[in-house]
């Protein structure tokens, strides 16, 4: 009887596998038409011979899911990702126009990487027809603005990278396909030579689900005439503007991003309004992470006083700025009730800041590596340490000329890493 049941189980398993194979289109690991489509793509992306194992007629290599830079669904064998980044010899092959319809056979394609292939645009009337594509990276190509119109059919998009491409001048996206990407959640337009940020922001405001936006290394030095375009970003949670040139009106208007949780403005160029109470950042009441790394802050006391009004701020990076002025009072520091991580690498610090730092009652991580500290950290003879109120701190110091630490005064310190040159006391 057991043998009979065992035989029936094997039969049913065989039938089930056969049915699933028919429904999913299994063919030695990948679909025959998808393998053929990959071979059609190969001549355009193999000048550096990265795709040499894409071959036809090799029975030992017939499963295209095992080919270089191809990713497949483990269950169905359908191609779901293609990693075709930097596959062309840029010295020998010039710019070219991509026939996007070559990707049409990959109807389950989820992610496509075409970074750094000198693509100048898309062949006219040969657009994208991929209903499941959610992630596209076209960075480091040489597109003009017309590339945007070819993306209009990709309504399934959630992530789009267009870093280091040739979008120039006043980029108004309302006249092209990108505003039709209603499901877009992340957009990177870093270093695309944008000069009119106001027009760009106005058009991007029509993307209802946009959560993360990267506009790094662009020029927003023109005046923002109104904040009306900012109020459309109701779901924006992260804004990155590394190395951007910003007008003071932008900083004053940024308060309109009411849902913002992470703001990264490292290496930005703007005048010292960042150190005033009128910088707009102080109105971002949901902000949890703020990086103002290397932004030439001159009045750290005023900045700290203004940032203390951010009730949910947990992580703050103020590295490579000037805090050498005297901190007149610790009142503003006591407002940082939720701050858990403070990074001040390479900053110029006044001893009064060190003496006041215990006011950060929730601080868990403190990084002051490579700071310019020309005073005494800690005290001798059992006097109170400025770090006595910090719990579970990881304290990093470097380039300190004189260091005396009263370790017994540290409360529940788990690690202290010293880095840099020290003099023996």
C-alpha cells in the first residue's frame, strides 16, 4: 500500500511540475524568446567582451539565467534584471541611439542598468514597452532633454536615475514624459547642469508619490519667487542636494517640504544665512536626519540655537565647519532632547562647546575625529568631565594637542577610539 501511495505522489508531482512549466514558460531555465532577445542585444553591449558567454548553440551554456549580468526569477526563469553598465569601449565607439524596443521581449523585467554607455538618446518611435519595469538607471550617458519624452510609457516606474547626463538649461518637465510617471518614488537628477531650479521643482511637484529626490551638484542660485511649487511635495521624505549652489530664497522656502525626514546639504554653496533663524530648515518639524557637512558655517552658536527647535532630530552632521566662537549659553543645547548621534569631524571647536556638550541628554554616538581642539578635553583632579552626562557614547578624537580624560566620570561609555596625534600629558 505504501509503495502504491508513493507512486501516486510521484505522478502528481510530475503533473504539477509539467503544469507549472507550461504556465511559466520554463525552457532550460529561461524562455527561448528571451534567450534570443539577449543575443540580439549582445552586439550593442559587448565591445569590452563582458558578455562573451552569451552564446548560441552551446548546450553546456543554454540557460541564459546563468549568463553574465543577467538575473532571473528563481521560480519562473523569466529575466527580471539586466546589468548592462559600462559595457562599451568609450574610446573606440562613439555616441549612439538606443532602440528601446529591443527590451520589449523581457516582459517581466524589473530592473535595468544602462550606466555609462554613451547613449545619446532613443530611436524615434521605438519606445519602451515594459509594463513591469520599476528601476531604470541611465546615469553617466550623454542625453539631451529629449530622452525624457521617451520615458512616458513607463508608468510602472518607481526608481529613475539620471545622474551625470546632459540635461541643460531650464528643465521644465511638464512638457515631457517624466511627469507621467505617477508611481515614481525616487528620482536622481544629480549633476545634470540645471540652472533654473524653480521651473524644475514646479514640474516635479506633479509626481504624487515621490519620496526621495536627489538634485546634487546643480545650480539653484536663482531666486525662488514663490513656495507654491514646494507645497505639492506632500510625500517627500528625503532631499539630497550635495554640492548645489543655493539661493537664500531656497533656504527660506524649504519649510514647505512638510513631510521631509532626511535633508542632506553637504558641500553646498550659500552665504551665512544657514547660521540664522531665517533659514527655513527650522520649520521642518518631522526632520530626523540633517547633514550640513562642509557648508562654511561661521556662527555655530546661532545655528545650534535654531536647530534646537526640531523636535524629532536624531542625527546631525556638522563636520568641517567653524564652531570656534564662544557658546554663550547651553540653553539652546538642552532643546536637543532626541538627538542620538552628533558628527563634527574636522570642525574648529571652542572649548565652551565641549564644556556644554553634556546638555545633549539623549546622545549615544559622538564623532569628533580630526577636530581642531586646542584646549583640554576633560579635567584633572577629579573635576567634572564635560562628557559626564553622555551615555553609551562612542567618542572619536584626533589631532588633539592635549588630552586629559577623567574616565570614571563617563557614564556607561562602551567604546572610546582615539585617532590622530597626541602629546603625552
